[in-house]
């Protein structure tokens, strides 16, 4: 999420044993740089079809899309969706646009054969219909299933409070959720966790699986 072209180049130089794909977004007002998203996979995994899907109308204050890739592991295909969902309004509750966002994501993968993993920063609270839609479509909600307590940390809470004071906008308090991983039938989950590793204002989601 929020990977600029320059950052993608730096990550590619570090991750020498990986193949990467990158899709550019628009300029982010808060940072003044081009946004974007990247997926890296080991060279043993073949990256096939890939691209980005518009899931809502972006603005310089609300950037994001879904990046997708078809991966081949020992002749088995897996579809991967990396989602950066709509951030505004900051309450992370249902809106018509967010409901449509979930519908677009689910619809995109509906005609794709093979197992699917959809994850990322959805900017949604757990009890929203926008999240329930994935479960109704047959996906396992691993955040719910594994009883994860939070996908955020103090960086996000401090940033949100500071921004609310600077811009005179409402502070919604500590929000413990934004990120999710959904898996379709065919994905055999060995383990899933969200360790308290503070590499950003989001905690990493780690999925160990078989197909």
C-alpha cells in the first residue's frame, strides 16, 4: 500500500530474490508523492495476469485501488487481490460507495477459476455489511475466525489525533481494525496471525497456507 515509484525501486533492489509488480496511483495530498501498490513473490512463483481495478473514485486525499495477480505455484493457479479501500469518511462505517466497493471486488473474482486470497487495508470496521458481504459470498474472514484483536497500532492513533487537531476534523478515537484477509474454498489455512511488529501504522498480516 502507498508505494511510490521511488520506493518500489528501493524495495526491488533489496528483494533481489523476488519478482515484483507495481501499479501507479495518483498524487497523495498528505505526502505530495505518487501513490501506488506493489506485490512481490519469490522467483519460484510465476506471476501471470496482473493489473489494477478501480473500486472507487480517487482523490488526492483518498487514494487507493485493488491490485491483482494470477500466481502459478507448481502448476496450481492462485488469484491474489491486494486492496487499498476508501479511507473517507474516517469512521470506517458503511456508505453506499463502500458497499459498492465490496461488490466490485467480489464481482471481479467471481468468474476467476481457482483459489483466491483477498487482503489489505479495507478501511472498514468488522461489523459492517461491507465486510459481511465477503462472508456471504463464501469467503472465510480470517480476522474474525482467528479472533484478531487489532490490526493497527499507536502510530495510527497518534497520526489520526494529530490530523484531527491540525485540520479541525472529527477524531474517531482508537480504531483497532482496518485490515482483513479473506480466502476462498481451496485455500488450506495452516496458520494466520497479526504480530505486533511496528513497521508502519498498520500491523502485518501473515498467512501460511497450502492449495
